[in-house]
């Protein structure tokens, strides 16, 4: 919704076009906590942005190291569904990173504009964990596991890895990776010039190199780009989530969230 100042400027003919801006920043995960991106938290923001009928386009800022492949796909698809429904182009702006799931979301845009020093790509899938088999052996601890279904203990960190478990995980990763690759190819199409062996290994690049690989379309930032396209009077209202009194996390939980999120960003050296 426009503020009073914007309404007055419009009535006096002193304003330019409105480009709503949705900022998608953080780790992508299904859990409902502040700072996380998922379809539950993002959908209302997208709906409000695309509902501004006079807007000639919608701008989306992506700043994410990735996370849940399911939530990434749901968000990306919702962007496209709304863009098609309202017949509006989507301009995606990459700040620090659009990596892994962040890039999955970014390719929903009709154009991707990245900061030259941003990180893009990481088109791959990762499963990680720890193994404590030798540790509990040294402590004299016996692990007892009883399952109905022989594969229920897959990836149990206190049991030795089995070749058949690794094979199943590899197949799962391959299936999810294919969904990612197919979406990138569908959205980027003939703009992709590099080979699959270059683009889809999980490697990530700077925005400059991403432009060379056609993973992004232009280099720049939101304000500079939109002022150049829509004039100096363009208005860029940020569609922010509505925060209630009880939406702030407790201090201890906030610290744990921060540590967990920093570990994900650290994979990119950020």
C-alpha cells in the first residue's frame, strides 16, 4: 500500500511509475522462524507486489546461499505463476549471493541482474552429516537400533555407513539435481552457452563470471538499473512482512539461528 506522501505526489503528477520490490534474504528452509525463506512467508509478499496493477514490473532482490530444494522450487514457481497471471515481467537483482536454492529462485526472473562481486550458481545438491561410530566405541557405548523396514536407519550417525545406503543417497541427490537442472534450462533456455559439465557441477562464480556463462543477464544494482529504465522519478516501495509484537525470537534461539545460518553462508566464503 502506498504511503500518504506517495499518494499526494501522484495526485500532483510529480511521481513516476511504481516498481514494487520484494526482498528475499536468508537461508531457505521450511521451519517458521524469522529470517528464513519459505513459501509460507514469501507468498503473501509476492501476492501484494503483483497486486499493484499500475506497476509495469516487479523487482525481486535475492540474497540467499540456498537451502531446501522443495521450498526453493515452490517459491520460484509461485513467482512464475503470478507473473503469468498478472502479465508482468520480473526483474531479479542478486546482491551477495544467489547460490544453490537462491539461484533456483533467481531463474524465475525474466532477467537476472547481479552485482559484479556477487556469487551465483552452485547448481548442485548436497547431503552432509557426521559419523560418530569410532567415538562411541572409545567411550564404551553400545548403539542399539530396532527398525521395521531395513532402510529405516539410513544415515544414522552412530552406525557404520553401508554401500547400499550411499547408493540410495546418491540416487536421491541425482533426482533432485535433475529437477534443478531442468528448471534452469527451462528458464534460461538458449541463453546458456556453456556445457552441462561446466554449469551443473555445483561450482559457483562471481557475478562477472556468471555473466560470461549467461547465468545472469546484466551487471548492476536495483536502484541504478530501474532509474535508467523507468526514469529518475520511479518509486520503489519495499513489500515488507507484517511483524507482530510476538514475532521477535528469544535471544537464545536467535543466537542458535544465527550460528546455523552462518554455517550455510560460510560454504560460499561469506
